[in-house]
C-alpha cells in the first residue's frame, strides 16, 4: 500500500501520553514516509495532534522529504530524555556529517518543522555534549522551520547547519545551553553553522526570539577555516535578551541584520569576533534600524575582521561599558579593519566611551551620529553595610545612600567578606539614588547570587570610576578616518562625557578629515590629544 501524503501520528502508534516512549513509532513512520518519498519524489507530512510525546534515549534519524507539523506551541510537545543513555545526546531529529555522512550531495530536502514545542529538560549528559540540541540537522535544502518553541536543552536549542533556500521564522528559544558554562561551543538559542554550500547560502531568520540562553541568542559560525564565508544570510525582526551575546557573526560575509532588538545581554548585544570554532570573524555585514540597549557589557563589539562592516540608524544606549567597541581577540585576524562605517546612529548613555577604538582601523567613516551623554559610570567608589542595606534576587538597596543615578552602571559589586562570609560579586546594570539593579549570575537565572541572597546588613563595596570618558576614544592606530557631521556632546546634569574626542597616548591618528562636527558642551575640553594627530584636516568643528 502506498504511504499517504499526510499521516496522522496517532494512527501510526504514537501515544502522546507523556509516559510511553514515542521514539520507535516516530522513527518507523519517518522511515516509511522517507522511503515512499525517495521512490515517487512526493514529500510527505506527519501531523501530530496535541499531546506530550516522549523521545527517550535516542534521537530520530530524519529523512528527506518528511515534514513534522504539530497542533501548536504548548499543544504538541516533544519531551526529550536520556535516562537509559546518560552519555548520549538526544535531539528530537538529527542528520549530520559526522554521524550520517550528510553533505551537499546527501542532504535533507523539502521539509517543514512547524507548530510544536521541544522540551529538553530531561536530557543531561555526563559531560557537556554539543549535540544535545533540540533540533540537530545539517545540510537542509528548501527547509522551513516555523512557530517552534524550544527550551531547556543541554546544548543549543535550534542547532541546524548549512541551510540553503531555507526560512527560520517564529522560533522561540529559551534557557537553552543549560549545561554550557559559557566557555564551550554551542549552548545557544539559535546556532547555525555556515559555509557548507559554498559562497552563497540563501537563509532568512525572521521574527525569532532568543532569551536566557547559555551563550548566544542567535549566532552564525563558519565551520571550516578554509571555506569561503558565505553571503546571502539575513536576520530580521528578531529579539535577543539575557543571553551572553545577543546576535553574533562569527564567519559570514554580508550578513544583513535589520530591525532587531538586543537587550540585557551579559557580554555584548551584537558581536563580531574570532570566538567561533574556526576563529574567523564576519565581514561585509550591515546592521540597520536595531535597538541595542541595556546590555551588561558592550552594545556593539567588533573585531577580528578585515572589514568592511556598517552600522546605520541604530540606537545604542544604556550599555554597561562601551556603546561601540573595536577590539581584537587573540587567535583571530589582527589586520586593520577597513571601511568600518558608523552612520546616523544614536549612541547615548553608555557607561564608558560612546565609541572606543582599541584595534587598528583603516579608512573608517563616522558620519552623522549623535554621540551624547556617555560616560555614565561617573560615581565615586563607595562602601556600606549595616542598617538599611537589603539584598533582593537582582538588587541591593541602601536606604542611606545618595548615588548618582546610573553612576555605577557596569561596575562590579562586591558583597560580603566579613567574619565567616565569603565575598561574592555581581554586575550592576543600573542604579537609582538608593537601589542597584544587578545582572543574573548567568543567562536564564533568576538571581545575581550563586549561593543565596546575602543577609540584611551585609557589607558591600563598589570601585571608583575610570577617567576620562569620551564620546569617541582612539587607543590604537587610526589611518585616514572620515569624521563628519556628528554631534558629540553632553547636555546632562552633571555632564559625564568628559571629552568629545580623546586620542590616547598609545594611539596614532593619521591623515583623513574631521570636519563639520559639534564637539561643544562636554564635561571638560572638547578634545584631548595625548598623542597628536598627524596630517589630514581638522576644520569647522564647533567647540
């Protein structure tokens, strides 16, 4: 009998009662439909009614042309577990190069995964295992992943690589990478390996949310260092929050990131660097119309890239260190980044410099930006304890304090250390006159304290603030810059952005043009040249 084009999972033995192991029945059904598709070329669909379907001890080896469609998030749930195989990862579906010989000529094609939930809380491996994902497919052609809720996986939630002519839309990934301490590969909400299809991979990631994941919210990673970084990838209208990194480009070319929000991530909102498996940073990308706000570290962290890269029309604000930080990590590309463009961005109220250059730039263009009111980390060192001091899961309050609002943003708070009490630290994300708001101890956590909330009256201290803090700081070699039409000032009370432009002693600033900028109204002198610029033209700058 010919396999149907659409199969009801219950009719083929899946129970969905939350107790029975549904993996064998699902594997058998996928094989039957996969064989039929291979024979007649007509893709099939498994319809999965509402229920909780247990996938125990082994993943399902997926087949080309077989789609999996549920009744909706929360209605159809696949619960992953490995009680009988603690050393083995158990994604819902997998098909990989290492395990199954996947490649451009042996791929999964014409599949849809839609309208269901993956609960990974039941999988715990003896050691961190990068394959303990929610979905783990490689080399997918003409795929669609839509309306999925993936949560609490041991490694990456949506961990599919080499996606050609594919759409990933409406995926919600929460608390994935729970076994990743932040230093292992994977551990993201949505992690996509790239480069397997050659110089162009046509992929759209749209309307996805990644929150509280162990490493990245969304990241792209070149998988072999001798591959060409691929073009054709777009990330649109996505939200990343409370991850270590919001969105990361670790090896694409010409990545388009548009209309996304990157909020409250622990290290950076948007990151380009050599942190991926091949130590290859992205290049040629454009980030436009995004809100990059309130991250505990930097708003934008860019490095290990030859360039170009462009940031246009973004709001970069209230971050705990720099608004934009140019820097290189060891082990990656160290050549000067060429043609970095910052245009028409609103960079304001960041804790330290609005724009900080700690790695060489060649021919950067910084045009038409409003770089204002940065250097918010302006409060002096302080300490306290005793009456009026109370700690909450994500806060410390001192009723007797009178702090500069925002003045401790990004500082490391130290609590305890008295007789019989060990010191613990937490990162301040913001403060009022009497209350510090703290970052969770790790993404997805509900507390800043690893060993319980400190007792009332516990002693605390906060360090001093660094100075100077500028709108634009160069602390590396900058050659032939074009800086025009920017408003770099501070209208706050007090003014915390000390200078509009600071060229530090270790910097060189050579050639280029600096013209038509408004450098007036900062806390001290408009410019500070510990190393004098050479060549080029500075003219018509107010202040």
